[in-house]
C-alpha cells in the first residue's frame, strides 16, 4: 500500500436521501435477502466512531445507531441489521445522515429480490 | 439523535437530468408499479416549501409542482403522483429542477417493472 | 415555472467514465432495446451547442458528435443513435466527454436487455 | 476532437466505498460473468500510472495493484482480473482507493448475474 493512501480521506458527515428495505425476498440468504446497505470506508489509522440518524415520512427521527469502523477497514452495514435503539421498519421510505469523528467515504446500495430475479442499485452518498 | 444532525443540511436547488416513467408495469401495486421517485431529506427544524419544474424534449417546461417536506422528515415523492398543474406523461423523457426554501438533500430513483422482473436504479441528484 | 428556474444551471463540461452498448437485446423496441443514454438538461433561455468526444481502450478518440439541446429543453441522447462522424461500436467499453457552450446538467443511464429481463443503472456525470 | 478535450481532466485520487464480486454467475462469459469494474478515463496526452489499494472488513489493506491507462484512452478494469499482489476474494465486501499520477475520471460498475437475469448498477466514484 502506498504511504499516501493511509491518511484519512473523505468527510465527517454524509447524507443518503433514499432509503427503503423491501418487505420480502427471493433466493438464498444472506446473499440475496433484500437489503439496504451503507458502505463506509475508513482509510485513516484511527478507528472511526460512526453514528447514523434515520429520518422518516410520518414519525420523528430515530437514532443514533452507533458502531465502529476500524482503522484501515471498510464496513458494509446493512440497515436490516440495525437493532439499537430500534429495528428499521420494512417497506417504508426513510433517509439517513451519517456522522463520523474521522473522515470517511460513504456509498449507498440496495439489493431488491422481491421478484424472482434480484435487482441492484448504488450511488455515492452526498458529502456534507 | 445528535444535536448536530438536526441543523439544515444540503442545498436549496438540485437538478435531475434523467427522468422517465415507464409506460407499463408488472407485479403488485403500489410497491412494484413502475415509478420514478424524487427523495427529499429535510433535516432542518423548519418545514421546507418545495417546488419542482419539469423540462421536456418537445414542449415547454411544466410546473411548478408545490408541496411541503415537514421539518425533520423525508419525502419520497413519486412523479407518477404529481397532478397539479398537470400529470406527468408516461413513456417520454423529462428532467427536473427542485427548489426548496430551506436546504435539503435530493436523490433520484426509478423502479422499472415493464418486464416480469423489476429493475431499480438510483443516483444522488446534482446540487446547484 | 419560477423565474429563477429559467436561468442557466450546471457546467460547461462533464465526463462519463463508463460506457458500453450491450451487443444484443430482448423485448419490444425502441423501449427495451439495450441502450446507453446521455441525458442533458438545458435550463437556460439559449440553445446549447453540445459536442461529445468518445474515448476507447484500443483506438484514438472519436468525435466530435455535435447536436443542439434547445433552450429550456432536455435531450435524452442514445449513444446507439450517434452516426456522424462514425457509429459507436457495440460490445466494447468507452468513455465520453461532453462539452456545451452554455451550462447544462448531465446524467448517464444504461438499459441492458441482453437477458430476458431488462436491467437499468444511472449516475450523475462528473462535472469538470 | 476539440482541442480543449485533450487536456487532463479530473482528479489524482478517487474512492469507491462499495465493492463486492458476486461469488457465482449465470449466462455467457465474459460478458455476463458477475463482475465489479473500475472505469478510468485518461483524457490527457500523457500515460497515467494508476495504483489501486483495496480495503476489507476483516483484514489489512491489499495492494498496490499497478497498471497503465494510456494517453487519451479509457480502461474498464475488472476487479475480477486483478492478480498481483493477490487475487480479490469473491463474495466479501471491500472498498478501493484509486491513485493516478495524472488527473483521471473514475466510475464504478457492477454486473450481478447470480440469478438467471443479470442486474447492473453504477455510480461516479468519490473524488478526493
């Protein structure tokens, strides 16, 4: 690895305006379970303390969901797996703000397997 | 929710250059109806007055479509549902400019179920 | 349409690093023909003179492909339809630089119908 | 090609936070093999020396993977094909930092053919 790649890269805060965990699935799990993922890259040599806040259409914001992305590691966090302070409801729209104490890079991905063949989509999150 | 996450985040104006509501669908509605969505996140403590203007290939711009995204809420607005001043024609290309009186974050998503298995795509909108 | 939405928005130059026209298709044409599209929004009150330059893996750049995006219109241009100075080869990778004499917003979309069910993807282009 | 399009465009460093090579495939290869691609456009008149560093969830960073993107060419590099210093494991999440000695533009694409019908996704990478 080049020396330069080990420094902290990215931003402290990101937003994902689209969020939705499809309510059902087809195919072998966990790979093809319908899921919504927040991919967080921490290139720094310091562990990143990350906190997610979820926004909904019909209820107050929910969070923070806290976890650590270790130094020089990535984390592909499924919203499906978030439990504390509450699970993420299926089949309703939400948005997400990601806060990190060290700069990170964030990308959003969904796999939708509600029909027999899965479909995927991704976008870079919005850096704030 | 962290205190910092409640402030206004994003931009006042965004653009989505791609727009197209597929003209037919397969699968249970409303989930799997072909649709085009504009996801708008308002993290501020003030309601956002939003206005959409649509651009077409062969006719003058259409709008404004006005609606509110409440404080600390998201809105996943389907272009399929816009009615005033006129519905959005199916099966033709369009683009969209989104204006908001408070900063918001915007993401664009399509679900295309014209064939038996649905397909999805998404991108962050372009901040202006 | 709001007065503010009629001004020129965006950038004069954009890039799309991914490009590929799948070599075959399934389903009714033109809707479900495999295609690669460059969506260009011109919100200004002046016609935009646009020029595309294509880059390949194994041959010199090809172009310019010139066309007009009228004032206050969008153009969803399929790379499949480009003919002058030469058609775009199918089934090989390319990239594209978009130049416009007035600011525009550009988004990239592909529909791949090589298998029985189509798949779609999109991203905002990169503003230069 | 316009004179202006031949200059160096883009950035020296990019990140892709999402990475995953699906572990199996359906359909004719190489077109429909499940793959993850990093598309790199070099518009400059100088060859670009590119180096990729991969980040994982459970092990140290891996790289650099070095290759050249010739002047005025694009390169659609499949992560599947990276071999030196080590192949990229299938079916696990990763992220990627791309370094180039001349400015380039980078876009990320996946084709997932684990089920009978393929699915595609793309996003512009994050410029650093």
